[in-house]
C-alpha cells in the first residue's frame, strides 16, 4: 500500500492506494467520528461492492443511499436523495458520508457532505480510474446545471481517500481509457519524467497490471496534490489542471452528458490543446505526434467529434468557468511537460485548429 | 455610521451600520471585484429599494433576480432561480452577489454565492431588523428541507454587510418585534449590561428611534461577532447563540414556515428556556418575570402556542441540528446574562415546562 498525503493545513488528509483495501476495516474506522455512517453509491457499483464495504464498518449504524447511475443524474433532485436518506435516518452533524463510486458519486456525495447541516465529514472510495486520479485530490464537489457542468458546488475536502485498485476489475475498458487521459494529463502538464514512463508503460496500464497501476495512480495523485496544495481555491497555478478541459467541457455539453465520457472529452481536448500549441509555434510536429500516439495507445479520441461545429465549441467555451471577464483562456503546452495558462490566443487560430480537427473525421460520437 | 469588524482571519469583513447607507456608492464599490454584479432580492423588498441600490453600483453591469417572498420558498427550486439568472447573464466566478432582503433572501443568496461555481463573492444588505442583528454575522447560509429547517447550506462569509436602518421604516411592526427577540437574546445569553439597557430602552426600539437602533444593532453584532470569531464552525461556544432556538425551531416546523415569524418563535423559545432554567433551580421567579416582561414589552409571544402538544415539540426537537448523538441539548440560563449548554436535562422537566406553557393559553397561532 502507498500513502499520498494531501497537504492543506487543517484540511490535510491521506490517500491510501493498494489492493484489497475495501475490506481493511482499520483504514476506515479512524476517519469516522460517530456511530452514524451513510454510504452513498449508485445502482451499478452498489450491488457489486456495498456489502464488502459494510463489513468493514464494524460497529457502525450504516445507512445506504443508491443513486441512479450516470452524469445525466448529477443534478439537484438526485442530490436530494442523499439529504432525504440522511434526514430519514436522523443523521446529525457528526455523521460520516462514504462515497462509493466514480466521479459523479464522489462529486455529489462530497457536495452533500459540504451542504448537509452546513458540513459533515466524508470519505471517498473512488471506483473508477478517472476518479482515483482526479477527484481524489482537490476537494471539488458539485452538480450540473442545464446551462453548465459543475456550476453548483463547493470546495470541500474529505477525511481520507481509499483507493482499492481491485475495484477496477469490473470497470468497462472505455472507463479505463478515460482514466488514462487524466493520468497522461499529469505527464503533459508538468512531469516530463512521468510522461516518458507512460510512453514506456501505457499498455501495462491498459492491461490493469497492479504494480503499474499503483505507481501511476500514486504519481498522478502526488502531481495533483502538489498543485492543489499551492492553490486550493483555483486562483492560480491550479488552472493548469484544466489542460484539455476547456475544449473537453464544450464537447461534453454539446453531445449531452454521458455520450462521451469525461476522460474521453479531456483526451480530445488535450489533443486540441497540443495542436493549438503547435499553431503558436511552441510544440514541434514530432511533439504533437508523441501526444497523438500516446492517446491512441490509451484507446482515446484524438480529435474533436466530427459532428460538431466550430461555433458550437465557441458558444460553450464562453460560459466555461475558466473564462475571466469575457476572455477565452486556454491551458496550452510550452513544451511537453510544461503547461501554461494563456488568455491572448487569437480567435482565428482557435477556429482553424478546431476546424482541422473536426474535418479530420477521426472522432465520432459514440 | 458605526463599523463592526468581524474578525475571521482571511475571511474577516466589516459591518457598516447607519442611516442612508443604501445610496452610499463608496461603501459598495470597494467590495466588488469585477464589473459583474447580481442583486438577489424578493418581490416585496425589490420594488421598494432595488432602484436605489442599482444607482449606487456605478459602472457595473447589474443583473437582478427577484425571488418569491417568504420562508415557504426557501428551497432548492427558488435557489435555482439565482443560478438560472447568473448563468443566463453569463456571470463568471468573479461576479459579486448582493443580497437585498431579510434572512430568507440573505440565507439563499449566501448559499447561492457559496455554491455558484464553487464560491463567488457576496455582500449582504439586510432589510429586516432580525437579519441585521442575526444573519449579518456568522456566515450561516442555506435552504430548508421538508424534514427540517436550514438542513442544507454552508458556512460562508460575505465581503461586507451594509445595514441601512432607514429600510426598517417599511417593515411591519411584527417584524420589528421579531428582530427585537434576537437583540434581547444577546443580552440574556452573555451581556447583562446590554440587558439592563434594553429594559430601559425597549420602547425606543419599538418606535424605531435611530440612535437607539444603531446602538442596539451595533452591540448585537459585536456580541455575535465575538462569539462567532471564537467558534466559526459552531463546535463549541457558538451553540450559546441557539438560546431559544431548539424550542423555536420546533414551533416553526409544527406551525409551518411563515405562520409564526422566526423571531417570534425564538421569543417563545427563550421564555421556555428561562422557565426550564427556573425549574432546574438556576433562575429565580423574579428573573423569569423580568424576561417575560421584556418580551411582552417588545410585543413578542411569551408562551408556546396553545394549539401545540408536548409530543410535537419532542418529535421536532429530536431532528434538530443541536442534537448530538441522540441526546437533547438545550441552551439554558445559569443567570440572566449567562447562558450554558446542557445535555443532561431530565425529560420530565422538559415536558412539564412545555405543558405548563401550552396550558397558559397565552400564545395562539397567528
């Protein structure tokens, strides 16, 4: 087992990464402060793992809330199922919520924890590769609004994150690839050494080899933890974590949540960011080819969906949270392993890169 | 103008208290960080004051969201009107929300600010006496759930609070009394000197005399600010602020939001707390008479509603946030001006005090 400590003052917490951790009672109990616990999961993951988790919660009175599965349900009425469950079971402000699921469950359970009685404790048990390397670190919680993704939420830190890589065995291959997109992101944005390791080991990750997975998850969490610790509320360097996300959110919004997976949209978004960086003269053609090759080996989209238009991209990007006072901001690559935030990119360059990517016809909607 | 500084580290903020402040542009502008501002008000207060406020926001692009008035609308669908308004006007995370209204508007606007894009700035302009002395300090924001009041929310501090006592001129007399309940609370729970001042000046407050109002608001905010600064997230001494609230919330829940005003329920709740304190041998009969007399002069209820039953009280109090691990906790008075939190009160004593108060027939539903 590896432990990554996320250093945020009195909101610091550990991430445990290993095999078989779901049944390690002694990992959970020190982070639970009363006898009330509420497991929040979904209808897909719950039936697979909630019994194992319940057995680890020795001596606790455990409530269980199963949410409908999928990004389409990441809204207030689903969130309210958690509040209903907590209030019906008369949970007080000393309760502990446990998120057992992927990013959607983690974001909603985290926001429920942030909001229930103005804040209770929670533990994350991320069950997808993407949530293990992304939402494990950073405290971003929230729900969607019809006019934008993650528009309602809170920055709220868990007491602990418990990552059991055995849970990945039941995950569809597409979800593994989606997680690899975020892992590749950490290499591209600030860890060239890790990028080289990924270029040597990407097939081992696709094949779910334990030691490779534990290393990649640990290194990803360390990368993210370092950045988040420097900028908890996303006013500066943390914006680098949005590499691929400005384009990616536009794809998700246009296609409707749940068509492309978040990680797939981020994969295509990173490709577009690399191509825009080449357009600005920062990346060489060979660099862009390395990015394209790595994404393709991770079985990820390497272009914008051919059904989308440039105008659709621009419309969705202008309500993106990364927009400051009306200016489009991008995270681009000065070099492989070195991302920067740029707000003075010419609109024509953006349009040309988008149009070329769409015209390539390399990516379809699913 | 008086200024009370609420001292919460990097979340500190000033409260300005005076006459005519709504049109003082120079009070607002330093607390607004971009050109985006959204006024959140209700359909009663908005038409009276939103134009004056808009004139003070020189050079800003101002969006306006008018919510339906009343505690019955303090729910997610009303809250969502704020998110709709912000997203339709494409407000980004540098926007500033201004709450123009009473406690309901303040709580919802504050929670909207806490949650919109995971947190944006907000300024409070409380327009009721109760919100001026209560929600101005402490950062409690939130909405109700059918199973409990304020069950969903956040601790979130404003950039500034601007209290213009001129706005009280349009407030119904019942709302003034409700505000006086909270003002009296500060005297009872920890400021015996202020309690004496109130016993000498309560009629001047009922009559809205400016200098008396400014002094009482300032002293109330100072009392609350001192307590909140010592315990921002309500894990200790802040519980004293709930004097009268355990009983009061039960009354509000049973009668339905909007029958008794919050301050009226707190008034009756403080009376019950005083009577329970007498039952435990802490207050003398004369002390209880002083409380009853002061509340009556402030035109507040001095008993539990005669239509309620003891069982209804007990049911509602057991889901109250002040319940720790199933034990009923009360804020009671060791002496006038000295409140304590007690969790070992005998149930029989509580029942007898409630029954006697109900039987007195002194308070009806409105």
